[in-house]
C-alpha cells in the first residue's frame, strides 16, 4: 500500500514526519529512509515532483499487515483530501480565470500570509505549465502572483517569465495578452531600459508606432542617451512618415554626443530615407571617423552599404562600386551586393567584363537566384553570346514566371535571333 502526499513547503513536510513518525532530517539520507521501529511502515521517500506535479512530496509505503493497514488509514485522516496525489489541484486543461484562482488559492493557502517557500512552490508549478505548453494557465498564475506578491517576481529576475509568455502570444496572434505580459514586465522593472525596449520593439513590429513613440519618449526621460531607445523612436517616427521630426530630434542628439558613430549612422539612415543622399553620405563618413574598438563588424558593413547606396543615388557610381567591394571583403556571398556590382558595372560604368564577373559570382553563391540569371542573360546578349543568354533568361523565367523584364528580354532575344537567321539566309544565296 502506498500514499503520496503533497505539501506546499518543506517545513510542513518535515513537521508532519516529526509529529507522526518521530523522524527528523538527521534520519533521512539521500531523500529516502527505511524505518526500523515503526510497525507497518516499510519506506519513507521524499521527492520534488510526482506525476509531473512539482511540490514537496512525501511517499509512504506500508506493508499488508493489520498494523500497516491501520497506520495507512490513520495517516490519511491527518491530511486533507486535496493533499493526496489523485486529488492535488494541477490543471492540465485550461480552466476559467476564476476557477484557476480559486484552485490555487486553496491549494497554496494564499488567503494567509504565505511564506516565500509557498510562492516558490507555486512558481515552480507555473514553470511546469509553461513547459507543458499550458501557456494560459501560466499567464493567469503569474498575474495572481503579481497581484499578491510582486516582490517575489522581482527577485532572481523571475519577471522574465512574462517576457517569454509575450513572445508566445505574439507568435500565435494574441496581441492583447502579449501586451499585458509586457506591461507586467515593465511594472516590475520600471527603472530598467530593457522592458521599454522590448515593448517598443513589439509595438513597431505590430504596426503600433504611435504607442511605440509614446513609450520611447517616456523611457528617454529616464535614459536620455540610450542608443537603442533612440533608434526605436526614430524607426517608429520614420514608419509614420514623420521624417522632419526624426531629423530634428537626431540633430539635438548629435549636439550632445557629436562623437557617437552610432548616432551619426542613424542620422544618415533617416536622411537617406528622405532622399537627402549627399547629407547622408557626410553622416556615414563621420560615423566611420568616430568608430571605436567596440563597434562590431556588422556595424561597419552597414556603413559601407549606406555610403554605397547613397553614392548611387547622387550618381557617383564609381564610389558606389568601391564601397560595395568593401562590403564583399566582409560578406563575400551577399547576393544583393554581387547583383548591385554587376548592375553598376553593366548599366553605369560600361564595364561588361566586370559585370560578367560579378554575375557569375552571384550564381556560384546562389544558383537559384532569378535576378542573377536575368542579369547574366543581359550580359551575354551584350557580348552576343545568344545561346548562353537564352539559357539564363529561360532559367530566370522558370524561377520568376511573372517578372516582366525577363519576358521582354526573351522577346528581344527572339527578334534578334530572327534577324540573325534572315541575315544568314541572305548571305548563303548566289547572286542572279
């Protein structure tokens, strides 16, 4: 015969053993103890979970003698029915909010002044619900802890459970619950930048720019120089088309931090968006001049890309090509850069040889890139390698069947082929 009994704290479990079996911590080794002088009791075992339910568990084994049966019945009478394994409240299906709160309140006796160990036990249950993908149960449980004991969630960074839940709810399209989770995280960390960043990024990703702007402004009052908050603010303003405000704000920021390469780049990005490419190039160059050892490779590559793109817009094609080549040093397989280099050399610098080189490199790195096949087809037409051109253009059409320029290029190639064949036929005729 077996009894598996749930306790909400280790102290309650130990007190039960002391009171009923005169067993204390010194008697129990490795969480298991075989009593010698308790008639009818075969084994005592402690564990932290049973059937996937976390808690302070006490497993008792009784023999089949009358003494064992009597002792088992006596022990049952000294615990509540809700402590016995089959009756322990552990919702494996979604219940209503009120039913969950009632069940947990009774289980953990939250109507009393619960010690920290009780909240830890409850929190462990919620983590088990998260692991079991019972996200709504975990959500309502965390809100219950937030209501009764927010300081518990502040300790040991337990508030990150709200952030994890927010990502889940965003993924499944439950935005209102995701926002509630992020707001709860913000409530628990009001002086930290992180929840503001997470929440403003969430708003931007879900096209809620006005909310993002309001939140970033609130956060910047506490952290006026934080580059990531400023970046989110500028991104939200740009998404709404408030470029003039974004530019004015960045000018103010750069007055106070003129040596910040990050802010010069951000200013360059905004100016490029409003087609002030020459000014954008100046900002990107100042960002390069202000680089420090902490700037990673990706940041430098972004600056090279920015100068290349802006140089193209001001028709400085040679410089655009030079900076795209700088990008290739760091990102030799970047299909966009390889295609851009081929197009610049083909259309703007009249260097078919270089255009051919970069088109071939692109298809070596990305053989299913339809734009690469189209570009190489045009290069081969220019070189009058019509069979090769035909192969690549039809390959491009297969990959991008509705891309109009490919269809036009194939039509041009067919017309050119007819002219060539007609010319050849006249060449073969004898004069009359």
